[in-house]
């Protein structure tokens, strides 16, 4: 059962774009335009950079590589979850295109002006720290980053907004929203005190408790159902007004996905295993290390086939 939703996704500082004459809600339809806009708006002389995302081996890095590949039309597995299709047409073409696009972004001198110092060695907390310190103005992150700004009354909160992701790179590109999460309740099968657990869950779903959660976790907790969006704790919140409408679009978007590489299949354990081992950043790391994108995709495909078979799936 759903408990609450936690906004997350693509965040930006509106003032940085306005200073460069860019409307971030209209002038950034796809990844190519995003890169150009971030370059134009960056001010490295003021230590204020646009591309606040790493491709380094980390959870956030894994998300950036994976989400860009899926939004470009690439896939790791087929719809059944049985077969690896990463290096099969047309998915290989889309994936190779993204890997080359990202390699260029992180290594070509043309884009260096928008890259924060040390971005290629960032770990999971790094983009949060840089954003909250006013060093970057665009990143992909869970809503914890925004909620921290609200909780600390950090002035960046007043200029921070959530946006849907831009359309993916290349001819297979699409808008593929993946943001925070819907938090859920679970009761373990065979639990001896199930009645008490269900009683607690019903209590936590009462209107008074939900509204108090909205109030004390301003900028973090949002409704998980149709009820709640018009409650004053959400509607009149200064922080919530920067997030609410777009977060509802994330939750209701026709191409919204779970944020894991088994999309468009149902959850499968071999993909979860690869996710936990930084599969996507390992593939990108090979490209940064000099291997061609095509060869990196082939070796990643072969690795995925081996893991799928270990879990009892066909693989190929």
C-alpha cells in the first residue's frame, strides 16, 4: 500500500537561466538543447556551473548513464525480462549514440566551461553538496536535496524548481520521467501480528496524520493518491508551489518508469543485480578509458547475458 510520494528528478535554479536569457521551461526540449543552455548560462569565473551530474562510478552516476540511454530508446532487456537486447538493433545504435554524446560532454574542451571542478570524480553526495552550496544550477537528484534546502532555510530553495526531463538524445529520444519514489507499506508474509500492522497502516493513512506529514516534511512528503493535493499544507506551501504541479506530471506521465534498468519489463532479479554493481557506469567508464562505444556495448551485453543465465533466465 502506498504511504506518500517523495518528489525527485531534474532540478534547476531559475535565476541562472534568466540571467542568460533562457526560459528553462520552453527553450530546453531535448538533451542537445540542454547542453547548449547549460554552457551558455555557466559562469566558471564565479564558480557557478551548469552540468551538475557525474558519470563516475556511483549511484547517481549509474542513474545518469542509465536514464539517458533509456530516454534515447536504448534497452537492456526485452519486454519479458528474459532476453538481453542491449547490443541488438535498434537499441545498440541508440546506446552507442548516448555514450558518445556523454563522452564528448565530459571530455571535449568545448563543454569544459559548464563542468564543475572534479565532476568526473564525484560520488553520491557531491552534487547535493555543490547544489546546496550554490555552485551548480542544474542536476538530477532525489527530493532529499530540495527538502534539505527547505529544512535549513537555504536561500537556494527560493530559486529552485522541478522540471520534467528533456527528451532523450538522438532519433529514438523520448521524455521518460523518473523522479523520487512512492513510499510503500509492506507486511511480511506469515507475520504473526498482521492485525496490529494493518491497524498501524490504517492509522498512518488518516487525514490528520497525512496532513501533519505534509506540514513537518515540507518539500519532501507529497500525496500518493488523488486526495491531498488541495490540502492547505500542500497548496499553500511556498516550497510545494515550486514542485507540486510538475511532480504530479511525473506521477501521471504516460511514459513514466520505475527508475530501474529492467524497463519496459516487470522487475527481474538479474537486472537488479547489475544495477547494484554499477553496470551502466562500468560500461561508460570503458568508453572514457578509450574503448569504442560499440565495443563497450558489446562487452556490457555479454556481461548481462552471463548474469541473466546465472539467475536462470534465457539471456539470449
